[in-house]
C-alpha cells in the first residue's frame, strides 16, 4: 500500500445545499464518502500518473476529519466558462462519469501545478450530506517521514532502527495548506483557503477552479469596519471609555497600517481595536455572528487603504457639552487634546466669537 504525507492543498465542492459559503455543522456531521480516487501529480510530466478508484471506507473517519478541519475561507464564484464546474456537474448527474472526469480534473490540475511544486497525490471524493452531493478535491504533497522501532543491539542495549517512508498520509491539521469549498447551485459559490497565503490565494488554484473573488479588499475592509464599529457600540458599556471615545480614529488608523486580516484568527483584528478580551467573551461571540450575517466570516484579505474616506474633521465633546470641530489634518501645535488633564488648547487667530441663537424658536416681538 502506498502512503502519502499531507502538506495539503485542499478543495471542497458542495452542491444542492442552501446558499452558504461553507458547510453547516449538520452538513459536516452527515458527510458520507461514496466514491474516491487519487492520481499522482508533480512538477514534471514523468511524475504524472492516473490511478483507478479505491475504497476509502476503511479510512473514512480520517479523510472526513481532513475535510471538516478546513471549512471557511475567501468567497468566490465560478466564471462562465469554468471547466472544473462542468466536469463536477457531469459527475453530479452521472456517478459512472466519476473515474473519467476525475482524470480530466487531475490533468488540468497537473498542468497548472508545475514549476517548483513537489510531487504528490491529487484526491477526489464524491460524498453525500443531508442537503445533497458533495465533492472534495485534495492535494497531498510528498514528505519524507522517518519511522523507528527498537531492537536488541550487539552491546546488549536496545537500539533504534530507522526506516524512511517516502509517501504518507499524515494527520496534521496545519499540514492542510490550501483548500476550497464550492457549491454547484446557481452560478456556483466557492470558499477557498490558502494557509500559506490566506490574503492572496495561489493564482493557479483560482485558475484551475475557474473562479473570481466575490468581494475585493476594499469591499471587505468597509464591511469589517462597519461590523466592528456596530459591535463595539452594542457593547460600549463593557469596553474601555478611551476606546469608545476614539473608535473611529482607531479603525481608520488600522486600515492605513498596510496590515492584513486572517479569517482564521479574526479575533486578533477586533482586539487590536478594542483591547484584549477573553476567548469566551460575549463580545467576540457577537462579533463572529455579525461577520457571518455580513457574509464575510472566514475571509482573509489585505486592508484597503482607500476603502475608508480620509477624515475631514475631528470632533471633541466634553462632559459639559462643549463641542469642538476642527480639520483633522491640523497639527497638535495648533490644536492639542490632553484627555488625562481634560484640557483643549488651541493656538490660532480667533476670527469668530459670538453666541448662536436657537433658530427653531420664533423670535419675540
């Protein structure tokens, strides 16, 4: 039996379910393997080898765990001429096409998989869940593994023996490097994960699937900022006062940092704005729920510097209702705000110093 290791590039393709970018817990729990095959792919044509389907039933728990371990990412839709969607659609309609179409998919993948990539196994599963058929495509890269045993040594002490395993399937979640989840309903929806480049998934994976991203970095940045602001205001009584008084500025400065967002560590973004929170915090729970409602849960992207308009004015309000509005670009040498001392210092020529009448009241005669 040939064994392979996982430095995995992985795809999930789901059809006939409700319109979500990832499988629900119910769908994940109901997954069953119907057909399975893997082909050998590599950087050179000599590595490419088509194989017959195999029975994955004895190892179903292992493979299903790999599928369940990667279940969100960046959202895509299929291009009109996406060959992968057509090939998977043929399998969806006729299970007898599984072997032939799996070979077509492997050949297409292998063509884009060349260059400096290493030899590995390209697996395709036809599964079923409560909401319909599911396809899982996985790329496992070869990895050298040493296996050891203990035997009697000539000196009387036990000695280790080492055997090199050229190809193995390894149970390691972090070894799953790339993934995509796809539905074949309507135009099709795709959820693609690349753990090596979460913000910029490998182009050849996008080209192989024939997909385009639903939202660009600026769109995602705007939605993330709006969700963060809304959640912070909803829980303002539980967050530090200095955070709430400067929330918009904190969000704007964060978008200008040139940083990025990792969808699998989305809490890091929120706590970078509002400060540390326990993992079980109800605020973080609400934040995650709001991201799901906004349909950007699991998205990884580079923060768009042009997503948020440049602030025109800065506003300061004191406890007694004194409000000061001034151009945001003014230096502290002109307007200085000392929050600890409760002191606002303005050094500039005064051109207006008068009272403002309430225009909503009728003037007395």
